[in-house]
């Protein structure tokens, strides 16, 4: 849970703050829940993993302050493992689009300015409904996970190779034109003898919004 308490200085001639990208900030808001999330995840079977993240937050449909609250799905997907080692997976549902590097990281692991408009506008909300085929060797999957667990700046467990299709309309928006977006990603986290890790990758997507 992230909460905020505001004390804005001003008078009748000064309406206070209004941040276009954060409608929770306004002259009429004093305190509230900026972001509250509930996460449920686990292995339902040896070949089926489920992950869901629900978000309670302010400012939906409001441009004058955080007076409107909503509960929405932030993530909701299933991973179906195609082999016992779980190196081949098929993912279905609402999940992060595996494009770029900083977008796939949790916001708690990013620096403040690492929210490039060029990438965020390409995948609004960083997530979309889609289906993906993912592959990574067992030890590399663990390396991806360890980077995140240690609080380092890894991209997460999105595979060495990732091919998929998604709506292309952003998070929790219905498809408006019936045209899928297509995406491909390749990455490898190299580990040196001194323990330093360097991840090199490339991703590309195509679609019409």
C-alpha cells in the first residue's frame, strides 16, 4: 500500500497543484490511497502457474483530483509449462508486454526518470491481453529471478526467446480494430567470473493502434 498526505499552500487566487499525469494530486485532495495492490500467485499443478495482481487506486475517469476510485486487474495470466523442466512455456492473459528493458522492471527497481515516453506510449500501461510462447534454459530462468530477488535491475523472467501477439490497445481496454500486434524478444544475461551480470537483448513489435 502507498498512501499520500498533502498540505498545499495557497489562497483563493492560487488553485493549487494539478498534475496531468497524476490526477491524485490536486488542491482538493488531502489524504488517500495512491496505490494498493493484492497479489495472488502459485503453482496450481506441476505444469500450470497462475498470477494475478489487483490494484485499488485513485483518479480513474477524473481530471480534477483523486475523487474517483477503482479496482482493476493489473496482471492476470497463466503459464502452461510444456516440459517437466519448465523451459518452454505458453502464457495467456493480461501481462506485461515483453518490450524494451525498463518497462519490464518493477517500478520499485527503476530510477525516477526511467519512464521513457517513447516506450510507454507504445505499450500504454505496460500491459495488454495477449498470448506468448517463451523459452529459457532452467539455469537462466533462475538467473533472471535472482536478479529481481536481489533488488538488482534485471528485466524479469520473460525468457531468452519470447514470441507473442497482443491486442495493442493498452491495459484493460477492449480491442478497437480487430488487428493484433506481434512481438519478438531475445535476451541473454551473461555472468562473468567476478559475479557481475550483463544482460544484452533486443525486442521488436509491429501493429496498428
